[in-house]
C-alpha cells in the first residue's frame, strides 16, 4: 500500500509572510479565508459553519436510529418474548441501534469535514523529534535514516532516548550521532517508555515536540505537513495526530487485515473526531505536540495507554487535538495472533484508563468532542453484545434459528460497505496527494470486512475486564 521512494511536490501557491501569526490570531471565519488557496472564493461561498456541520452529523445519526426502531418493532417483540423484553432491548441497542448511529454519524462527518488547506510558505518553528528505544538494534538505523530525511523547512533535531537497552541500541545510535549532528543520544536507566520520554522532554527547548516509535518510518514530507496543520488550526490546538499505517502488510493474512484497519478504520475515526475538534488519541507512533502544553500536562503518564491519557489530559486543560491524513508514517504491526491480542488488549485497557481518569470531566464540558468521549463509554457494551449475543446468534442462524441474527441485521452490511467505500475514496485521494499508491490487498480486505470484528470484539472485551479489575499491566 505504499511507495516509499516517492516525494510529493509542494505545489500550493505562495502566501504572504506572516500568515502563521495571522492564522493564530484570526477569528474562525477569517482563519478559514486566510488558509484557503487562491481562487477558492467560490468554494468559500458554499462553506457550512462548523456548528451546523456537527449538528447535521448528529441529526443524521438520530434519523437512522428512528428509522431502525421503526423497522425493528417486530424483532423487538419477538426477541422480548424469547429472552425477556429488557434483555432484548439491551441486545438490539448493542448490536444494531448504537452501531448504526455511530456509523452514520461517522459517515456524515467524513463527508462534511472541510479542514483548511495546508500552506507551506510560512515560518516553521523548531521541532525536536523524540524516539524512545529499548532493545531496538534491528530497526533503529532504518528509523533514523527516514527521520533524518525529513523535508522540514525549519530547524529540527532528533533525540533518541535509550531506555536501558541490553543490546547494541545505545552503541548504534551513538555511532549514528557522530555522523549526523542533528541526532542526539540520551541514555537513561530502564524505567519504561513514559519515563524515557519525560527525561527527554525535560531537555527540550524547541516550541514543538514530535514523537515516533523506534520501528516507525516517517515519510520525508510528514513532519512538515503535521506542523503545517497545527499552524493552520485554531490557536488552542496543542497536538496533531499523524496518519500511521502498516509497513509489514505483506507478511501474512493478519498483517494484511491490519493494513485495512489502519487505512480505513482508524483513519476514518480520527477524521470524524477531527470535525468534532478533538481527535482523541495523538498516538506515540507519530504525533506533534506543543511543548509548553505538553509540559503543563505533566508529560507522559506512566500508564499502559500513556498516549490516550496524555491526549485527554491536554483536552481537559482546554486544548484541542486535530488529525492530518497526509502526515504519513509506517509502523510495524504485530504479525502473530498472540502479539496482536496483547497489543489490542493494551489499547482497550488504555481507553478504560482514560475514561476513568478524565472521561466524565470531558463529557461534562459539553464540547463537540464530548460526543466522541461519550461514545467511548459505550464501546464495552458494544463489544460485549457483539461477543456474547451477536456471535452466538450467528451460530444459531446457521441452524435455522433467527432469534438474534436475522434479516434485520443484514442492514448493517450495506451501511458498512458505503462507509468503507467513501473512506477508501477519501484515503486514495490522500495517498495521491503525497505520491503514494494503494496496493492491491483483496484477501486482507475480505478478512477485514467479514472476519476482523469477530476477533477484535472478544480481545477488546478481555482488555476492558482486565483493566476494570486492575490486573497486572503487561506490554
């Protein structure tokens, strides 16, 4: 799905010097006009105010729920007779109504999102790129090679924090630093990723901080595009999440399916959340942070989902997080089922950590992104009903019993197909804008569409339960 050898032309028209300051201080409507490309006046006339766009997405989701309720009256009565009415309502809400609402709201968000176009003829601030590494001798050189090729107009340096590695990581980075003065090595005792990043953060004086994982390949244009998105966003923007995709997608069927999960699923959720002015995870695999805001938030917390908890803490302090789909980085996805299950349980536990620490406070704020946080509160219910009701119901359906899974549930298939198709078209355009191509991966797509959720839901449910009982953390 990638062509790592290409470099996109930055063909945007020049803009006046000082645009960065004007973008930071302009009112929302004025900021949109300043960020718009030359000749876009006609498109600007059709601009839909942000509040109206958000309301339209909510209305679309509610309309779908009303339509679904009307269609499912008979299903509710029949299922209520078989398993009691309260349980029937819970099952139908969990496997049909809430997923339908969330999918329609997400679909309309993607269709209505119109972020300002990126501009590059501006003053780019200094950036420090942090890489936490522990026993990464196999990948660290390639990671540094890609990072140091960044086509960034401003000054940037790379700091590798060696978290007490027991292999040759420290030696390899030290040798690399002698060849490239932009690369620095900071050695710390082994204390975990959050501790390593915070040790590096204490030494940073640049106004912006970026992070990538030690196995992440950063495309040459991505740092510039992520920073440009921050500069074109409202002044209270404190983080930009990049688009992280799978680099080892040809390894087996599991990595092929994860390619589509990152490319369509995760990217579409981040794009939908961006319309609500709060992408909920500025992931450690590649994101940009405002250094002052990051330090005021206390840096990275020592949590299993440190990037989730950090992002929510920064939102709670009044900032906002956005998403830039053209700021592309490729990461190595788990290639065996045990590692995959461990990673996704960790992600599920990180979400529960965020909800427990900051979820209620963020919902009470009644900002647009509070809708996304509230949706996260529903995910345990959705995964539980899918695992404990939909999967058994599907087994019953193969035996001729359509009590739980029947013709009504087939409505979700065209809905998912439309959502996936629209996101694919959008992502293909994103790839084209940075000279990447979408490679053929039909086997992975079929597995992703029809089988992936049957694996994901039970794994996520296990993660929720482990965190709810405060089980021992394991990476």
